């Protein structure tokens, strides 16, 4: 999408923030020009299109995202507001890529991360459907990733300040593999 700088006409600008209005159709972006460094706001009303596996293209529908996630959340302590917020995050994530059309798989992918932060059980359910888990091994791998905190929420980690004799690194790498590293100190 070209959105050139109104100050210096440079064609390449960077999106620094994206907000969607409640109607779900207009997007307000803060952009920054890498040449002159000025910032400006654009309001776009483009519709986000989704290309399905079948090849059909349809407008992005946040309500569908929410209803898909709601199924995975059954019986979990998650309320409607949290679902709505998740739907909004997903849409913002997708729209912030600045593309007019995305693949339907991208939606599933965009749901995973915020859902993981919301509820790990719902995340596993959703991932098992979305990623076609075939058996326990797939669940195990997903659980291992959860435990490993891969890209996990930023823990306020008050380390690196004379933490005494217990340097608590966050790498829980206890892999039951065949990697027997001889620990020569
Ligand atoms: Zn500029």
C-alpha cells in the first residue's frame, strides 16, 4: 500500500501504530517517514479480505474469529469482554501488516498468541484443531513449548542486579533427548 509522506513525498513510510475504530472498517494509522522523520496519521477504510483454502475471498469478519475462539474456551473462565478484546487484537495484528488480503490460515496463526496469554487450555484446544494435531506427541510438543515459555509474556524479571548466588536463567531446557553434554567446567 503506498502511503507517501505528505512532507517530503518519500514513498516508503513506516507504520508505527494501528488502531481500528469500533465499526471495524476504518483504521487509523500513525506513520513515520524514515527520510524526514516526521509522523502523520492516515485513516483508511479499506476492507480486509480473507482468501479461504477453497480460493473464495470474503471480507474479514471479527465475529467469526470470536465464535471460533469461544468454542475452544468452553468451560474456561473467560468472559465475553475478554473474547471481544482478543478479537480486536487479532484484527489489529492482521491489519497492521498493511495487506489488503490475507490467507485464512493467517487468522488462525494470529489467534494463537493472544489466546495462549489468555488461557493455556483453550490455547491447546484451539491449536489442536487449527494445527491438526494427530496424537499425543503433538500435544506434548505444544505443552513443552508452553512450559519452555517460548516467546512468553514478558516476565518482570528483576535479575541482573547482584542477584546473589542463584542466577535464575529462564531456560528450562530439560530435554529428554540423547544430548549428553559432558559438563566440563
Ligand atoms: Zn518525509
